[in-house]
C-alpha cells in the first residue's frame, strides 16, 4: 500500500510540473513578448526601408571608436540591432524575448545603445525600429 501512495505522489508531482511548464510556455512567455512589443513608441513603427542611418561605436578607450554613415536598411530589418549587424562582427545571445549584444568587433560584455542622444531605451535593440536619419550609438560600459 505504501508503494502505491509513493507512486501516486510522484505522478501528481510530475503532472503538476508538466502543467506548470505548459502554462509558462504558452501563457506567460507570449504575454511578456506582447508587453515588450506594446512598449514601443507609436512613432517608431516597423518600416520596409530606412535611409541615412549613422552608427557610432564607442569602445570607451578599449580601442579606437568607429563611425559608419549613410547606412540604408531594407526588408523590414530596420532596428538598432540590424544597423549594428550590418556593419560589425557580433556575438549575441537570443533569449527569445530579445537579443543581448555580448560582443562587438572583439570587444565584449557590457554594451548599451541609444538613439539620437536620448536615454537608452528600455527595450531590446532588435525591437527598437529606426526612422530615416537616426543616429544609433553603442557604448561599451
């Protein structure tokens, strides 16, 4: 009888764990992604093409800073991340809800971005849509 109770308890724990896993994957994560996307400024809608983007890489003294001008992005790949991807060698981690830039051109860990000298946005760079003539600055901190 005690063996049966033990197996019943293990089965209940397994079913509960599986239920929590399903709930997390299909309810919690999609809502988190939805909140990130809704947090984007309405003036920054996804566009097919943006022109004349300037990208500034501030290595904070680790190596000489770089600037890339007159960047054109197309095919709806028009985010701050895509501007960087277009010009630099990157090491990134994709968490599913956003991309974390780990390394730019061999300089690693500790990168933040800003657009048009505004404070850094509170959304991942792969969700921050650019507009014509924007300036994106990536800074090693």
